[in-house]
C-alpha cells in the first residue's frame, strides 16, 4: 500500500515568531519507509500522523541534548503507556533522539533511546479515518506494522553537526549548533477587521508593533534602513499583476488580480507612483525620501467576507526548507537601489517589509507618474497563490493579501 502526503493549506494559523527563532541546528522532514511511504504530517495541535492532507511536519534535533522539537517549537517524545510519537508544548519527554549515519543509499534515519530506528505505524480507530499514527516498537497496540523514519530535505547543519560529533571534540560541535542569523526588522499591524482600504488610504488607525525575525546570513542582502509605517500612511496597490510574456505590452501578460508564485510560475507586480505620493520624512530629514514594498498576509479568517482563502505551501515547508520568495527589481524610472538576491519569507498573520527604496519626489519636481515593478519567484519549492486586493479601479476587495508600496516614517 502506498500513501502520498501533500502540503495542506494553512488557512487559520498565526505564525509565532518567537518559536520560529528557537529552531536552529539540524532540521529536516521525516518520511516513512516500509509498507507505508509518505511524509509525516502534523496538525496545528502537534498531532503527528501519516496519510492525511495536514501540514507536512518539520523537526529540529538538538544533538548535544539528544532532544527533538517540531517546527513550532513543541517537544517530541514517546512516553508510556501508549508510546505514541507526539510533539506538544511542555516539558521535554523521556525519549532521547539521534540520527543515524547515512547508509549505502545515502539515507539517514531517526533513532531513539539506544539507537533503535524501528517504529510502528498503527491505523486510526475508525474505518473512515485513513490516518496512521506512529509509535515506538514497545507499543502494546495490535494490527500495526514496522516502519523506519528517514530524513528528508535536511539542512546542511545536519551533516556538519554529525561530522563534528564523530570527531569526539566538543569544541568542534559548539559553533555548529546554531545557524548564523541576521536580524530583519518588520513592522506588523495588529489584526483588525475594521480597517479597509479605499483608494489606498486606511479608514481607521491600525496599531503597529515591531518584531525581529532571523534569516540566514548566506542569503541575507545588504541591510536596509529601518522603515516604520504609521497607521495613517497611504498605500499603493499594483496597477496590474501578471506573468512574463515578451509578446505582451510591457512584457507582462495581465492576469487581472490572480497571483501565482510557485516553482512553475512567476508573478510581476507593477506600480505607478504619482508625484503627490510624498513620504512623510521628505521635508524633515533632508535625506532622500524612502518607501517600502510591504507584503500583507492576513490569516484567512481575517479576510473580508467572500474573499477566497489563499493556497500556501505551508509554514513547515517554508521554515524547514528555508524557502520563500525572491523579489527582483524589474523596471524603475528612477533606478532605485534594491537587493535582488535576498530571500524573503512571508507568514500568515504578519506584514513583512520586503525592502526599502528611494521613492516619490516632491510634488511638481518631475512630470507624470513613476513606474516601478518587481518580479516575484519561488525559492526552494515555495508556493503561494491568491487574489491580490486593490488591483484595478473596480477591485472587489480593497483590503486583503498582497504587496503594497508604502511610505516610511
């Protein structure tokens, strides 16, 4: 019997940045090997299983402490009397975990206690439930069969940590336990159902807060100036979105408001900044005024009534595989400074500053609107499909998911 697991839609989970920061070191996904062959999935409550369309689970191993946590920071264990493989918030369980050396086929496996790699897959209690739960080989349950759990999409730290551990030199392992990070500041409006956009202006204030999210230094671009977005700041939705097409006007095949960013699809966001769009710091600092490209991703339950939920490859896939979006500056009348190499990650419930650039000049200092566009592509199998709010003069939804040009304070 073969089971195929899929990445589920994440429609109502709010990302927890504090937990996300705690996951470092050897991170990976797990796939069953044996009569079942599928990725291990997890509900937002921490329940692990095989054979469902739940979120693909991600795990991080702390090799010094031989402890395992899921991508949300929950501790994993198999405790009596059931010995079920679970990950929940709370104290570290009695189970010690490790990973095996690669076998002849290059596969490494999750082991526990004294190096055991044998697990058991047991069907759910009801005939209509197609899930299989995972247990240690000491489970008293009957009707189960033997499996192993191989590592999938593991990060480079797994190999580095294993090499250091095998050297039996504690000093060699220490610098490898945490992934180097660079702080990326994001300004995040608190969720509000009362704020709607009309012609790019919020009708009610939205409180803001600032968090810091770590990103890999190997992919982080040059640091950009801090950008704080005040509650009353105007915002500009794309004048159009589409995909690259050399034969279309401007090289963009208009897709109305439909956005698809995936390994197969690229989306272009095109903006028109009028001369009257004056950043708030233009008359005070004496420096060139700054704008930001801000990506807003409300949880689906906070979208306006009738707004379709987005399709998302998921938090676990994004965190474990370090996947995301690359925004490349495609066209600009004023040649703005922009980092085309940085990886950007977006999460449900958060607004992310993708980058800052010198933007609208004083009114009357140049003729016409300033055109600027970005090309968004997938990095490491990231996938996001949605209806962009505010696109077009008669947009059905003015407030929702998408990328906006906003002024910096």
